[in-house]
C-alpha cells in the first residue's frame, strides 16, 4: 500500500517591503512521504520570497501555487501562472540535475532554484558550468542552519508572517522567527 501525502495548512501574511506587495495567502502543502519538514518549509519560504511576482509579473491576475514537486518530476515545487496559463515562474527546491533545470528553463519565463542542503556547494560546483546558457535561471543557496531552523516552524496548521526587506526574509509564527538571507549563486 502506497503512503499518502501529509496535508499542511498555512495562513501566510506577506509584507514585501522591497516590492510594495502586501497580501494574505491561504496555502495547502501536500508533504510527500519522502519529503522532510525542512524541504517543505524551504518551498514555503521560496513562495514567500516570490509572492510579489503575482503583482509585478502578472499584474495581480495570476496563480501562485505549489506544484506536485516530488510526486511528479514534470512539475515544479512552486509555480506562477498568468491568466492565460503561461508559466511565468518555475521554482525548484533542493539539488535538481542539469537536465531537469534545462527542461524547466524551456517551459517557463523564469526559473529559480533554492539549494539548502549542507552538500549544496559540492552540487553547485559540479553543475554550474552546464548551466551557462540558461539566461532565465537564478540559483540561490539557503544555509543549512537556516533551513533546519525553518523546519522547526512546521506545524500541521500554521499562521505565519513573512516580511521581506533588502532581499532578506523573516518568517515568523506567534512565538519564534527565522531570518532567511538567501545567497545568490547565479
């Protein structure tokens, strides 16, 4: 018998001072049986960091949502689609191979990868030269200590506040917060 995904609900209040974007998002996260709380929360942090694109890219007429991720390799972890169904932003979390990244770059206007594992620098050194022609790709690193701290915020029902200022995210619940300073590798 196959294991089912665990469902998490998150109320996310985004205050993106950098982009003048302020909105509440009611989110459902399906955590695949092989996914950790750490990876799931990095997906949520990536969504928060790009939530402004609903307004700045789609003029408020789009959908920002979690994709099937681990359940379907042909879908991103997070995506933004405009009202025509065009994929404007494709977000991957972890350490995807160069083939998956290249494929994503062909399917979407922009692609962002968020690497977070302590082995991410080794992965990046091995893949960096294979991605030089992909003009619509950004690669970010979230330090392992930070991603582990994000995992501590995971609850089946979450009320979170995301404040983005000067490129940094502060993600908080009622009792604690995690400062996320993504490092841009590309």
